[in-house]
C-alpha cells in the first residue's frame, strides 16, 4: 500500500465547492488503495483578512496573539475537508498542528519545526482513516500555537511526509507545476518536468512564487521528493528531487523576476576597514534582509556601497543608516524603487561556460541596461529598470532556448 501526503493550497480550498472537489480527489487516492494524509491551507484570502482585522486594532500586535489568530484559517478548512469526506463515505479525522505532534521552537510567526511525533497520525492511518492536518502551524514546548511564516503549509506538508515516511508528497496548487518563467509574463514558458532542489530553491528565493523557500530547504535536507501539480486537472506536475547528472545538460532551467526590490545607494562614506561592517550591522539590527551588494572601488579615501532590499523596507533602511553615516564621515543615502531583479537559474551553469556573456548579450540586444550583477554557482541575477524587466524576461527566455515550440 502506498502512503501519500497531499497538500492543498489556498485556491484549492477557495470555497466549499472547491473543498468538495478536493475531497473527491482524496477519495480517488483512497479508492486506489492508498493511505492519505492531507495538509491544507486556509481559504485563499483568509489569512490576509485576519491580518487586516488585527491592523484595525493595532500596528504593533503581540506575535503570540498573531499566531493564535492566523492559525484559525487552517482550522476552518481541516474541519470542512473532513466533513466533505464524510459526505462521500470516507472516514476522515482532522488535526491541528499541535494535535498532529508538530513541535516547534518558540519564535512566534516564523517558528521552525523541531520534531514531529507522528504517533497520533500513524494510529489513525492504521485504522484506515484519512488524516487532515492544519498547515502552517505547530506548537512550542510551552503549549503555545506557533506559525511558520506566510506560505508555511508547504513546510508542514514536506515535514509530515518525512515524519510518516510517505511514498509520495504532492503539493497541489493552482498552476500545473514549476514553469521556465511566469507564464503570465512569458507566454512561451513551459512546464518543467524535473528540477533539482537547488534550482527550485534559487527560483523560489529569486521571486518565483510557486513555493515557500523554507519548505524546499527542508525537503532537500530530509530528502523528500515531491511533486508540484494542479488540483484543477490531472496533468503531471513538476518533480522536485536531488540533482542527477542528466540535469546538467540544460544550462538554464528557469527564469525568475522579482519586482519587490529597491536599490539603496550609500555614497561618500569613508573607505576604511569596518565601514561595510558598520552599514550592514545597522541593517541587520533593524532585521532588514539585504540581497545584492556591490561596493565600488574606493577613491581618495571615499567609497560607495549599493545594495537591494525589499521595497517595504526602504524607509526602515534609511532610518537605520542615518546614525551610521555620521560615524562614517557624512555620506548620503539614496533609494531607487523602480528596479527589478531578473535571475537565470540552472545546475548546468556549473559545467557550461559563457552563460553570463550570453545573458548580457541578450539584454544588450533588447537595449536593457544592467544596473547590478551577482552570481552564484547556479544563478546569475541582474537588476534592471522595472519597466523593462518583463521584456527582458521574454528575450532571455528565448536566448536560452526555453521557448515552447
Ligand atoms: N494560510 C497561510 C498563508 O496564507 C499559510 C499557507 O497558505 O501556506 O500564508
Ligand atoms: Mg498559500
């Protein structure tokens, strides 16, 4: 008998009609003789609504209470899914994260899973029931509800798949899988059949919104092979797994665009040991995540630093840097929000040369100016004008031979 963990995202849970469809889909797997654990998200929009409601009361909420509040969305859908299965004559039982034995650290709103005691789920599977588990939530050692950060139901799914030693882990969403680029932007984008964890991770952290990065990291670490597929049809999705030599034949697996980027330029600071440390410590202390960093060669004892941050953090970044500038001999901070990051990702870059040259040539032909560049072993990212990034993505997609015929 095969054991499947299925995760259904917010749009798959969108309304009662969708939930009934999900129940039918689960029943199908049961009828084929599988055991099923279903991990579900809140209905699309519910988590946002709950956040909005808290904002009407406070701008500075207790994180413990936010976890209590946000975990509600998934509690609605687990129960409704169980009821829908009962109506189909399928035995099913729903569990909160805590009841399913998902133990986390104490960091509210972005808790990490520490252990999963799968005994309760296991016992229910043994009696032939479908087990429905609330995604995105767990419990800390003091019994307080914790959540895993936005999109955290993916993490619940891969962690449970690992804990119950599932044969398959299926992540159901509203798209057919992982694409070579966002099909809404690049009409010729194609579904990818197989992708390595590293590529998936780079795409996820570069702005492709298919899955939460942390869940991909977890899956990699615990070797959970999973498939991203649509709950709206029966097409095969994208298998995410450990890299195999075959995968290196493709130079660029996919392209990601991230428009939630702003460029910060710190100019005219002293070019001396410790300057950069001071700047980035101030940003770290303000919990600002910095992405690309470029430092120009200092001249006459003066240096310039340029980096990118999420757009929502620009005000805080400026505030955090003000006191530092005085210490670094004056200087100036400028923010540019009309930028976007385009990344090309592929394990094939490890063995192919000239990828950067091909990328820059394609951009030059399209007359897209490159602002910042960073590279890693399997990724090249450039910052360009936000107005040009969609066109850039199409041109680069074609240049690397990714277009569907
Ligand atoms: N409901 C949560 C969110 O909207 C978790 C999830 O959907 O994965 O972020
Ligand atoms: Mg979601």
